[in-house]
């Protein structure tokens, strides 16, 4: 059931998913150690940067 998966994810997994999406769009590999990885502001910045890069290439 695909609807059940987001319901079982914790906040960290959701943030990691978004960071992975941004990293994929920007062409880099993100490594985030447990308790010492990217914070919400850094992830938001990368998501914004990936959005800008994606829009500029169109």
C-alpha cells in the first residue's frame, strides 16, 4: 500500500529524502552522519538551489 509508507516515516527520513532529491538534481552525493548531518536550513538551501538550477536550464 503506497499510501502507508509516508505514514510510517519519521521526520529524519523525510528530510533525508528531500536532501537526496536535491543532491540528485544538483549532481552530488550527500553523506549525513547520524546526529551530525545536514540540518533543516541546509536542506532547505539545497532544495532552493536545485529549484533555481532546474528552472534556469529550461
